[in-house]
C-alpha cells in the first residue's frame, strides 16, 4: 500500500499511515507536477482535474467516494486590483469558497483539512469559509507546488500535533505572502 511507510530510527521500527490527499486542480499540467511530488515523497494522493467553476458541482461526489483526510482545491485565480474586499474582483475565489463551504457541510475543521485557493485568491474569505490553509494573503502569484507542500506536511504530521507552519513556509517560494492558515492538526497515524 502506497500510503504506508516505515520510518527507521535507532531504537525501533515504526510503521506510519500518512494522511490521504485528494488534490483537485483546474490545471492538468500543475496537477501532474503535484502528483509526481506526492509520489516522490511517498504520500498517497489521488488527483482529479476539474475546472474551477465545476468543482463545487462534483465535490460532494468525490469526497464521499475517496474519503480523504486532506483536500486540495486549486487551479487559477486572479485579482483585478479594484478592491480586496469585493469577491467580484476575483476570477475564481467565489468558486473556491463555495467548494469549501460544501466540504464543511460534510466534514468539520478537524476531520478533513482543506487547502484552497490559487494565485491572488481572496485569502480571508477562504479562511472564513472554512479552509485550514489558503492562498494568497499577499494577493500574489503562488507556485505550482505550494498547496502540495502544505498537504504533504499535514499528511506527515502526527494527528495529535499541530502542523508546524514555519517548516512549511521555508519551502514556499513567497512565504507568508503566498499561503497562510489556521492552527491545524496533522493526519499521520502510527500503526500498532
């Protein structure tokens, strides 16, 4: 099974079960890149390409079929510089927000971790809608791997530990301007 990995230590061997990731992306090229990264990191992820507008129509179907621990909803977004507070000034933030709200109707904040948004997304609205992590506090372009880096860290952090955001930020090209979030527990568990 791909999501089980042995961790070697000087004392003993432990088998861990990493969190399962459902990565939904509006860009097939970016999705493929992220899926390769997950595979390199030995973290199980299922990837689905859906346009930003169609995710909210299919998210319930996918979350009930896949039953993920972590959901990444990303793609493309843009901000027209006409006022940060108005959601009409963003190309896809409203689509991401609607998707997060639908996820939260089925799963609470501690049940499933949601990472949402894309370049220049409305960070505050995504967090307010229930995302654990979101882009883009600085309304800047984000890197293809940013949401995957967060998902990997959540998947590999113990379920009883809060994800160390500082250890995520050091791998994010534009740091806290690209992604932010709220205190969130990891999804890794030890097999007994």
